[in-house]
């Protein structure tokens, strides 16, 4: 009787992820052709901000966060270009693949994590008609809106005191009460996915 050969593991680790759309995205060398907005929306709607340490019946998803960031940007700079709003909506898009790591853990991991994130974001930008690398001023505007959104999430959902949130994230962006209630009430994954896709389509259509 011939002995069965032991199962052989691949000689190199797998560095790609298969998406529900059927695409296979290489994390080390991502191609814009392997990126689909449906995959991004589906993934981001199921990734929790703040490691899930938020109040509410549902997670506060990265998809909802990106919509909040874009809403803060519209409030802060009403006449800002549509392409900058689109970049704001997509600023955390790599997290549909790599997840949302909290800032302290990113600091621990250092440069390797940032390099992967940067390559993914560049491919996403190219796929949707944005520069692979944004202008410094655009990056600053997105970061300011992101910090405003983080302040709101920290104080309304994640248990931070206002003074602590102000020290870590900056000032309250002072959204209208109705907007604040809407965007800071955690949505179901299905609703977050649907609203993310709807906003993306609106911004894409506005550029044509």
C-alpha cells in the first residue's frame, strides 16, 4: 500500500482577496481594474469604527463614517469641488480590504501598513477618475473634515468627554441638529451600503 503524501502548503503566502463580485484584488500590487464600488460599499458597511466600542443597536460602520465626513465637508465648505467631495467619500475605502485599525494600532505597525493602504487608495482613486495622489490642500481639507467627524463620533458614540475629544480631534464641526441626528444614529449594514452607493452615484453624476 502506497503511503499518502502529506498535504503541501503553498510556498508563498496568498496576498490577494476574492471579492463577492468575483474580482481578485492583489494587496501588494492592486490594479484599478480589480476594484468595484459595489465591493467597497459592501465591505465598508460591515467594518466597525472604534473597534466596535460604540453605543447603539448596530455598529457604526466605516461606510457611515465616510458619509459623515463628506457631510461635514459640505457644511464647512459649501462650494467645494465635487471631486474633493468624492475623494472625501473614498478616503477610507482601502478599509474594505484591510479593515479599520484604530490609530494606536497603526502607530504600532508603522510603515508597512501605511504602504499597503497608500497603494490601495491610489488604485481606488485611479479607478474612479481621481489623481493617484491627491494635492496637499485636498488632503488637508479631507483631514479637517475627518477630524470633525471623529470628534462627533467620539463624543456622541464612543464615550469620550468633550475636552478629551477636543484635545485629540479638534473642534465640533457644528452640523445642523437634523443632520447630526441622522448621521450619528448607527444604521444597519444594508442601509449604510445603500446610502454609500447612492451618494457615490450622485457625486459621479455631478462630475459629468
